[in-house]
C-alpha cells in the first residue's frame, strides 16, 4: 500500500483507470490532474 500527499486542500473527487495504474484527482475546484501512483 502506498500513501501520497497531493495537496493541502481536500480532494472532492477521484477516479482510477481500468488497470489502476493512474488516478485522476480533482481538488475543490474545476481543473483535474492525472497522477501515476508509485509503489514502494
């Protein structure tokens, strides 16, 4: 399991891609960004 801190604000919405190698996060505003999780 990995733990990542993206922002200081709460994340209001997130979505995984089909094979769960990327996550799209949306902070409490309109833009969204795509992140690739890194496992340690």
